[in-house]
């Protein structure tokens, strides 16, 4: 099995660095040294922090399998800044 060749990292002032900043809005090395993503995503244990209470008060749907599946899909689709 062949080892995948790593691409060189862009350096400040290079065209690739400027292109990355233009596309993503942050510098290439913005997350350098980050070991743990501190941004919290939605889960079935903290959904009340992400969904307005008016929607949760309509019916007690939070125990249904459909609701739990919806939360899992929301977790997959929600992206943090690091992702």
C-alpha cells in the first residue's frame, strides 16, 4: 500500500494563503495548536440549549424515536468552526 504524499502548507504572502483566507475567512494556521474543539454541538442530552422552548412545549415529542433521529441528523449536519 502506497503512502499518501502530503501537500506542502502555504506560507504567509503566498497566493494559496490568500486564497484560503478569501474562501474560509480565517488564516491557514488559525487552528494551529488546537487539541480539542470547544464548540458544543447538539445532542440528545443538550437539545434544550439549541431548540427554542416554544417548540419543545407544544407536545412531549422529546421521547419519541423520530425526535432522537432528528437530533442525530442535526448533529451530523451542524458544523463547528474547526470542522
